[in-house]
C-alpha cells in the first residue's frame, strides 16, 4: 500500500465518522467510496466506523461486473451504485450515501426537492430528483440512482435515503450536509404550507454563479 492509498483509506474512515457525528447518518447504515486508480476504495459492510483501520477498507476494480473485491472485509452492500456512478461520471471521485432524517423523510414521500432555495443550484440543476425504489444492493437500484443523478451531484432514494457525489470527499461531505439542510427546509415549509418555488430564470442565474462557488476540491486523487 503506497502513501496515496493509505491517505485515502484514512480519509474514508475520517469522513465516515464525520457523517455520524454531524447527524446525517446513523450507525453503519451509510457508505462512502473514493476513486483510486482504476478502482475504488469503499467502506466495508456492517463494521462500526470507529472500529475501522486503513486495512479495513475494501478495494474493488471499477471494471468489475462480478463484484470481486480485495481486503479483509466484504464491501458495503451498496457497492453497485458506487461502482456504476464512478464509471459513468468522470467528474465524480467520491460518493457519500446516508440515511439522514429529513432527506429520508422526503424520500419516503417519493417526491423531489424543488427549487425552494437557491442552494439547490449547488447540485447542478433545478431540483433534487428522487430515484425510484428498488431493494438495496441490487442492480435495479443502481440503475435508478444513475437516472436520478444525470447532470446532478445529489439525489434522494425512494424509501431509502440520499446520495451525493463530489470531486473529492471534502466536497461530497459539504454537499451531503447541504442536501440534508435543504430537505429540512422543505419539510418545514410544507408544514407551514405552499412553499414558493424559485423560477427557472432565478435558478439559472444561481447555476451560473455556482460554477466557481465554494469548495473546488482539496483532496489528492490518484
């Protein structure tokens, strides 16, 4: 294991602990991955994040239709949508999936999050779509996620949770926290009633500004 790989494994553990500490995930329900060379490093299945060490992280080749993995522990059961998203989106190098409370609550209603706030533009479009439901870990779920993520950096997953992708783990965590914040705002605005949705022109203006907004990537990738 070279220094770059060791650092990425450490970062996966660090960010896995951070998603729980931030309240956007519970237990081992979430999972994280990062691109490394021709493959990905991904958190293992069912191991408490605080028990992880760098050798606990699993490696999988992206050109890997059979799900062959290398490591001490088997990969997260959701490895398929991590693999498929990294394969189809060269702009994404890190993925975070969580069962955050508000995003999951909205996903249970199987509705997208509309343009209730200009921060929706941080995800690349006029809304945050909700991927259709399929059993966790299946190819069908991966296909639904890829559809919902077209031209987007985040989506909800019906009756399941949410997912974001960034150019590194720092950006992915920023997006994950922001998606949960938008879901919370949408939830409360629905309680008040009749949330006002920003126009297409207003979001287009925000999209233009977001091209150079915020975190542009700091993690080293191989």
